């Protein structure tokens, strides 16, 4: 059997295969509320045959949105808006659904990417972002407000409340977003964190707030459902986080019962230099997994089924997350299964699409019912 199509159980949740639909911001919510777009977007990805579908970065408070159009989960209205989307997924797919909980920190209050992504000033309808230190992301941008104790508390409570709401919605797993230069990554990285209290300075101090958030989310979410963390393994910039820092941090995550580490990179500095090539972040995933034994997700320019399967087979990672390739070809897992001689779950409405030379693609059970 192809390693990519072997199941994996995390706490009480079993993934049918190792393919994860990576979280992807859609900038299509209104006041944080999921829209028809989420029904279409998540609905069709729920039929992709992936082992896990992760909902985009979901803001735990309005201030923590990257853009005014970000998805959120901070009040009854945002919770209610996700309900029909999840109900539709549940009705037509068995895919476990994860959600990435996020706070944008100093990268909040920006225009959507297709409008340029620049910071929106308060006068233009934006808001003043909060961050570990009053340091802007880009030179020349207005500095964010440094979080004080009350602000840290507000954010702790927001993560806990969102995790409780996610549990109520029946979300199967959570991923804490501590990558890509958003708030928790800002705490981790000396590039964005120059605090002089117990949340800044030494590596252990910079880890403190992200680890508190993991503990808080873990405590607020059912014990039989997994909670993972996405990190940027390196900042790709002088003076930033290195792979060695990330491995040490991953040991702390493991001690706290973190169920997976999703190994991405970059995002905290516009000065980053990223050598893009297929699987460019896999070496980080491999190193983290080898050093810690944590369940590890590899991500980044993995688009070829054979490559994806080989890296699971080789033990470089336990799971492979895919973003752009999944948008380009939402049936990527079907095609991968066909190529690798495996099977995927397909909705009965689509069974007739099974290629003549792929009689087992939709599995024994579905075939039996045809
Ligand atoms: C449209 C789009 C939206 C994204 N939004 C998020 C997000 O919400 N959270 C996150 O951690 N990464 C996000 N990413 C990054 C992806 O999850 C992934 O890590 C990255 O695109 C590399 O994987 P790929 O080469 O398979 O696309 C986004 C990427 C894309 C293309």
C-alpha cells in the first residue's frame, strides 16, 4: 500500500490518508462570518478525498484579522455562520475537519491580497494592530501597539473562547497558528519581539506566550480531539529563528501534548530570502520529526503524488499538507490514489466518474453498492 494512503489516528480522530488540505485564507467573510463562498470552497474541498481538511486561519478576535474580510470565530454570529457550512460537509463527506486558530498581530488591518495587501490606516477604516513590541512589519509602516498584561489576557481568553466554540461546532481538530509572521510567531521571533518582560529576551521567554496559548486551547478543546501547531521553522533572515530554535521549541510542544507540528517557514520579515523549489521545507520537517518524534506535517511546493508518498514512506513527515495544488486540482487526492493504486472516498453522486481501468479507486464498499 502507498504510504500516502495509509491511515493515521490522532487521539480519537482517524485520517483515512496522509493528505491534508492546508489552511487557506479566503478573505471572503463578512464581519468574520462565513459566507456562501465558504460553502462552495470548503464544500468542494471536502469531496477532495484528502485525509484532513483544515479551515483557513480563523481570527479569535476582530483585532486579530489580517484583513476585514477574514473568517472569525469570536461571537454567536460568527459561530452560527459556520454551522450550515459544517452541516453540509458532514452530510456529504466523512473527512475530519480541522480549524486553524489565529491572531494576526502586527500584520492585522491589511487590505486583501488582491487589493495590494497594504496596511489599512485607522482613517481608512482599519484599526491599530497589537503585537509583542511596537515594531512595524515593514519599515515606514505605522508601528503596532505593544501588548500590555490586559491585552495578553484578552487574547488568552479569545483563544480559549474560540476553541470552545470550535468544539461546539463539532470541529475535529485545531491548529494553533504560530507561523508566517502572525502574532504567536511574532512572540517567538527576536525580529518582532523585543520585549523586556518575561515574554521577551531569552528563547524560553519568547516561547512563553505561544506555549500558554497552546495550553489554553488544549484545555478548552475535548481531550479526544487533537490540537497541533503550525510553526515557521526558520525566519530566512539574519538574527531570526533558526531550525535549531524550532527543534528546541518542538520539544516543548511535545511535552505539552501537542498532537502535530506543521512545519512551514518565513513570514516575519520582508527581508527574508527563500530558496523556493519543490519540497523546499521538507528538510525542516524531517529534522524536527527526527529530533522529537512529534507527528509532523510537511508543506510547501509538494505537488507530485510519487514525491508526496516517498516522503511519508521515508519518514520525513507523517502528513503532507497542500495548498495551491489543491486549489488548482481539488481532486488531487483522487488522481494521486489512481496513480499509486490506492482508493479514496467519493460521494455516490460521482461514482460513475471512476475510470474504467481504475475499478478499485472508490474502494470496495462503494463498488459493491453500485
Ligand atoms: C490562498 C492561500 C491562502 C493561505 N492561507 C493560509 C492560512 O490561512 N494559514 C496558513 O497557515 N497558511 C496559509 N497559506 C499557506 C499554505 O497553507 C501553505 O503553507 C503554502 O501555500 C505552501 O504550500 P503549497 O506550496 O502547497 O501551496 C495560504 C496559501 C494560499 C495559497
